[in-house]
C-alpha cells in the first residue's frame, strides 16, 4: 500500500472522477466542502476545476496506490489583507469514509502543514463541525489547539451544530507552546517580506477579422495589424515562457456575439497554458461553449452592465472561471466594444461584480489603451482598494518604467494581481524577459 499526498495544479479525467467520487461519499457521510447533499456531478467537476484557477487556494489530495481518496484546501488571505499574511487556513478536509483508518488523513494533514510552512506561514487555522469527532482527534493529535467554539456554526436537517476553531503555530518542535499573541506579533516583520505578491503578465492577442491587431483608444478604425496567424503568436508567447494568454474578439465585442471563432479555437488548440477570452460573450450558451472548448476563464464586459443576473448565474455555475472586464473612459463604464458610455462609474460596477461572485476584475482606462503613455495607476489603485478580489491592470503600458511603476503601486495595493500588455510587446519596446524582471520575478 502506497500513500502519497500532494498539491494538484491540473486534473486529468481519472483524477477528477476519483476526486468527485471521494467527495460525494464524504458529503453523504456528513462532511465535504460544506455541502449537505452531493451536487450534480458537472457542478462538482466545475467546482474543482475552478479551484485550480484561484491563486490564493491550493487543492491538496491524498492517494492510496495512485487513486485519490481525499482532499482539502489550503487558503491564504486575500492580497489586501496584509495583517494576516502570516497565516493560512485549512478547509474542506475530508477522506472518503470507506478509506478511513488507513493513515490517509494524517498524510494529507502533514502535507498541508509542510506546504504552509514552505509558504512562510507561522499560523495554520482550521474549523471543524463538532460532530466530526475523528477529524477533531486527528488535528489535536498533530498539535492543533482549540481556541474557540461557534455555537451556531452550521445547520443540517434543521439541527444547529456547533463548530470548533483550532490553530497551530508552525516551525516549532512543540505545538503546545504557550507563547502569547504579543510574541507572535513581534515576529511579523520577519514574516512579511515573504508575503510580497507576484504580478502576472498577460500578453494580449486582440483579434480583428481573424488577425492580431492593436487598437488606439478602442477605435476599430485605428488598428495596427501585426500578424495573420494568431495561433503562431500564441506559440511565440509561450515559447518565451508565458503561462497565461489574454485574448479579445474585437469584432465580437462590437457585434455582440463571437465573430473570430476559428482564430480563438486555433489559439486554444495551440496553447498549453490558460487562455482567458473576452469580446461578444453575452449569454450562458456562449459562456458554456467557450469553457467547454478549452478556454480557462471567460471575460464578461458589456453584459456586466446590461444583464448582471447573467453574471451572477455564470459565477455560480462556473466558480473561479468568470472575470468581469470593466472598460472606462474617464471613470465612466464603456460598453458595446467601447462604442457606448454609460452613466455608471467603474467603481460602482466593480462592487456589483464582486457581489455577483466574479473571480477577478480587469480594469482598462480606454483613453490610454494602445497609447503607450502608461497605466492609470491612480484610478486602478483607488478601484482595487475598494475590493477584496484581484484586479488586473490594463491600458497604456509602453515601457519598462511603466511596469516598474505598477510594481511599486502594487506593493502598497496588494489587490493588484497582474497586468495586460499588448502594443509594447508587438512593437519591441519591451521584451518579455525584461518585463518579468521589471515586475520583480513575476510569472508571465
């Protein structure tokens, strides 16, 4: 018998099936990611696929003889929560009931503790229903200490269930240390540097009539043509080390429905990295169609203003895979491929999209887009500080100095998670290698 616990970064069909089977069994037994009854299999599959796309969450599994038999999440605080950056939280911890008593739970918990320690965490938290006696005993045996009780933690079949809150101080031989909270605070300065977050660079592939182009200020009649082979451009970005691609169907944005279908499909086929797609995606059928075609995340723009309920439904159906694209002209939201300006402010729309459940915001000040004059950092920072979800900056990067300025701003506004760069890369003003260095080692 071989037992092995690990963090997953991708899910093949066999692993996904085994994970869903173990989780379903755990839910039926009274515990598993908070569900009281097992959701439909497609919902559960989308949930796990979405979890892999959230940078602050790690999906850990434990295997026996190669087959997944349990799982848990290890979650870091949001990027704007610097005060708790030294901590992580275990949630959704479960082992399939028919595999318990075989050491799988201990192996999974040890992997979580080792990962949290490696990330620089000093405190590991977890909360457990009072009825889950075996889980409580496991964590206490590993040195977790109970610090509180929630009298109304959960409700199951009409019964109120209490919850226990536990913690463990990491990096100690004895986890029953009686150090005071004040002594933990004294160590925070040595912990905080490890919390400096990375910025992700998203190379842009904007499609017009099947070709790669870049617009100035969002004007379709002011486009610069760069390539007739979008798939080759995607391969070139990946060969340079890129781990994400940002694709926009410009014709689709103006038409209200996908137009550059063949070009997008070619990019997806050519890509072995996540592709996020926006432009003309206005209904659930289109969202589903592109996600099933291999797109990692769908960007909803105009529909976020005109049909917020669709955004809410999509975020529920595809957790972690729906991004809101907010394009603004001097603070007012632009729609229909930037051809129309609404009365809604970018900040108001961002708050509504966060409430709707999107996983991130892409913010573009279109008066700067394609102009190479620099990002609107003041507006980007102000918007980000009002949110708890990540914001990707866009519009105006033209030099390494612009990226360094973003890095400096992001150090003070941790919610900024990345940047989209287009024309400056195509024109050769910035190389990808130099861009990564300017972002201080961020992953492209």
